[in-house]
C-alpha cells in the first residue's frame, strides 16, 4: 500500500492538470471535441492506479478529502461572487424551464433503470441504482440512496450505485463538450447579448478602481479574504440549516449564496470591492484542481464488480442523455447559443456532478464565447434546486418497487 498525504496528493493533482493541458495542446482531436484538461490528466492516473491494483503491484491511496472540498468550495464561491441579481430578470423563465427538464430527465433515468432491469433479469431496485440517484445525483446521492436500497435486502446496492456514478462522472466530462460543439456547428450559433445587464458579467475585466488604490498583491489578498469569508460563513449557515431541518444540502450551496449576497450588496451600495477578473482566475484554478482530484480519486476497479446488466443500463442512460439533450432540451430552451451551452452543463450534472457541468461550460465558453445565462442557471439548478425534486422522484420509485 502506497499512501500519499494531502500535500503530495495536491501536488500530484496540479501535475496531472498540467499533463492534461499539455496533451490537449498537442492533440488537435482533443481540442476539437472540447475535453477539459483535468479530465484527461485525472483519468490517466485513475487508469494507472486501476492497472497497478489489478496486477497486485501496488495499491495507491490518496488523502484528497479536505483539499478536494476546499477547492470545490472555492470554485462555487467564485461563481456566487460573479453572479449579479440583475441576471435573474433575464434568466427567470429559462431557469424554470431548465429545472423542469431536470425533473423530467430524473424521472426518465429511473424508468430506464427499472425497465432494463426487468429485461436483463435483475431486481428493479438494483436497476434503480443506475438511475437518477447515481446519474443526476452523483456519488453523494448514490451512496445515500444506495444505502437505503441495501437496507431493503439488496446487498450490492451501494457498490453498484457508486460504480454507476463513477461511470457517469467519466461520461459527463467526456461527452458534454462534443455534444455542444455539434450543436454550435450544426446551427451556426454565436453568443449574442445586446442587453446591458450582461455587460459586467459577460465581459470580465480587472477592477480599475481597486488597482488605482492598491498594489496587485494587496488586491489579490483582498479578493482571497472575501472568498474565504464567504466560504466560512456559508459553511456555517449550511451546517446550521441541516441541524435545524435535518435536510442535507451540498456543502457548497451556502457559500455560493453568501457570495451572491456579498457581490450584490457591494454592487448595490457602490462598495466596489470585488475584482471579477481575479475572481474568475481563482475560479478557473480551483475548478481545474478540484476536477483533477475528483477524477484521479475515482476507483475504476469498482467497475470490475459491476454486473454487465448495470453497465448496459449506464450506457443506455448516456445515449438517452445525448438524444434528450439534442432533441428536447436544446429546442425547449430556445435553440440558441445559450441553450447549446446549457446542454453541456445539463449533460455534466445529469450524468456526473455539478463540477463536471461547470467544467463543460468553462471549456466551451472559452472557445466559442461567454454565456452569462448558462453560468447563472446551471450552477443554481444543478447545485441545489435539482435535489429538491430529485429526492421526491427517487424515493417515490424506491417505495413503489420495494
């Protein structure tokens, strides 16, 4: 057993991120299909770990829990600091539609899981572990609901759900960019935002007022202090909410919404303390390291124990996600550039996790142009709202098929 401490794990994640970026820079095919760099680097390491473990050469254990949570919190806090409430007027209807499509997708994923389970001669509840709890829900929901199903007598439920979530995470990062690229090229889409409400959000620049008063290092420290303040207060509020209501919410939700509050109070009263450009740069770095840690930490050997029927279900989920996104979601959201970019986010968290969604948005918008509406809708729905309807749908299916 080779155990890597937290600092070594972080160092390795940074190196893998750079390796992934180097590979993408030198492989035109990967650039064309818009695969995020941390996905490439993280997967290379995960595959290597799986091979070494399979041949009993060495088992590698990473200490990534704290640093992974830190960079996850940092990234979503930067999303909050970049969100102006002026955009809610523009994104309200689209956000509602997007949320509705997420609910429809969750229901369909569970129908696919239990239907194919019957066809493949396995228990419906086992098929359900490859439904929305692990696809749209990600690893956290997969573990939670898998435990519920396992307590009902399905011994392999947790392992199956986590393995399905792992596959979904990989596919969510791999296919989101290519699908969006197809839509952009197919319909010749371009970002078009004439509304001034998008100006400060879409065209990110350095805060000149701050740069006139302080040195660059001082400005960076101010931004970092604002960031960790939002992270700390948001985490406390989230934990308090969970203690009072017994409703578990993702740990980054509180920090993101505190950051939204700080940004908009600063904007409303003219405090002018947020530098959006530095905030964006911190967010890019945080997302890259977090996703690299997430991918390099997945245990691909778990998939070995996943029965063939469950692998088939996951693959069908992926195909259905692509078709649903292209023919229903894209058209339902307006069939424009913003709709195409939101498809990338939808695929990211619909098969994997919200960080996957944001990575897909990041790589697409950097290549084709910004989409403020997508950056507003996807993280808010994917990080929090989706769980509100998800728990009702999953528990409904579990109760029906128990």
